[in-house]
């Protein structure tokens, strides 16, 4: 073999090795969760911390989009659940703006590799688009956050488009993955920017067993060891809930209501329907469309996980601002398709919540306590509350 041939072979091997190494590195968790340091980037780095660095375990995991992120306070929900069950309940909020069920399911699977399985998963029943998108993701950082398994899911189905088109979609996502990964390597905009305290303050109710100073003072052999742990846990969760509720009360005093009241940005048509929304025609949930099959494919994976691991799953739907009340038939159809209960606010609760929306899709912090009380009550009535 000539020297030129050897050099060609060596160059080819070097290029393949470089591409393989870059591919491997680009799919490592600390790289995938590293996105530009805006608010979204902070949330991604927070999720990385909760999955790979946080030493606690949660009894309740909450997944969803920004609707979930805005409406649920982990400390308040944990405090209410703890009080109702009589046992410490730790809640971790794993929501992500623009997330879809596939990305949420991936985050859940990653969490399970590092932590004990939760007793309960609360998953937002997301608003389904009326028509299938060419590429089934909403989040703009899907391509750099997704694992290879999620790319395979895109190519494999469900069969909304022909197989060649689904494969082309997956390849297009992969090209975007390489493009963004290369940008990460060259851009100073990327980098983890959150401390552990900043992340867990609003995202997870503090895990009592992570308090090393307190544990050092306890004798594991003492008869009252477990009782002291429980007492400490209740106190920690109580303080976290009190702090969050003070923040919510301040929001009420300041008159934080909807975006229409605050900034005048809500659609004027909402105001025209503020007195008649209860009797207007029910909105179509679009759960029977082809696009919805992608959602329910992942919903059922959560349900299948629960069935195989003695866990529980409940879905939670946040209506849009002034959306008319849902019907029993809608809820029953969803539950039959997903295989698990769905919680939807009734008319009385909607009357309380709608004045607390900050825009057409999101509630503000003034709704935290009201929503937490309702969720815990629904879970207790269905015997789904951890520790119950």
C-alpha cells in the first residue's frame, strides 16, 4: 500500500473518529441540558440539577408546559399534600416551557435512572394542535435536548406521515442537533448559571433527608429516630409552604390579576365573553385528531410505567382563559384513550381561577394555594395521595 493510500485511510479514520466522538459528547446529559443562558436556559440547567445532582427523591413529580410551571407551586402543593396525608410528601416540578409529551417522557426516564421512583406522576393534558406538525416538537431546543431514543421515536411513528417522511424528519432534526451542538462548542452564550439553592427554591419542596446538619445530630439507633425525622420533615415542608404562600398573598394585595388588567394585552374578545363563558359552546379538545395520537402514545407510556411499577398517574388539564366548562363525555373519552384519570376544574373553581390568569394561557402566583387545595382534594377522593 502506498503512502498516499495510508494517509487517505488515516484521514478517513480520523474524520470518522472525530465525528463519532463529537456525536457521543453531544448526547451527554451535561451537554444536552446546556442551552443559552436566558430564562429557558436557566430552566434547563435546573432540570439537569434535579435529575443528576439533587440527592433527594420526590414522592410526586409534576410534568407539563409553561401552564403547569405558572400554575403549580411545589412547596405549596407539598405542604397541602403533607397536611392531608399526615406523612412528608416531597414534590418536584419538572415542567418546561414548550415541552411536549415526548420530551417530558424522556426527562422522566432520565430521572428514574438517578432517583427512586415516585409514588405519583401528575402530567399536564396538553392542548393538542388542530393539525399535525411536520416535525413533532414545539420546544426550540428539542434537537439538542433529545436523546437518540427520542429521535428513533420520531422516525418510528405513530404513522401520521409516510415512513420516508418520518425518517426525513428525524434526519432533519439530527442535522439541527449537530448544528446547535457545534454552536454550543463555539459560543460563550452557553453555560450553567444556576446555583443549587436558586434551582430548588421554587422547583422542589425541600427534601428533609438532605439536611446533613440535622442528620448528624441524630442517632440512627435511637428509638425515636424515625419520629424525629418525620417531625423535621414536616417542619421543613411547612416553612417552604408558608414562604410560598406569603408570596402568593403579596401578589393578591398588589392586585395581580390577568394581563388584560395589568397591561391591557389580552384579546378584547375575552372581555366580551366574561359574563357568558359558562354557557358558550364547549371547545373541541381535538383528542381524536391524528396529531393527538403522538400525545397519547407518550401518555400511555406513563400509564404503562405506573402499572408495571406500582405507581400512579393522573392527568391535569388547565383550560385557556374563559374557556367554557368541559363535559363529562369529554373527560370520559380522554380517560378511555389515556388509561388514567384526568382532573379538570369545574365551574365553581373556574370562577375563582379566571380572575387570576395573567394571560390567555397562564395563571399567576395568586392562584397557587387555590389550585393546590383542589388538586390535593381530588387526589384524596381518588385514593391517589401519597402516604394516604
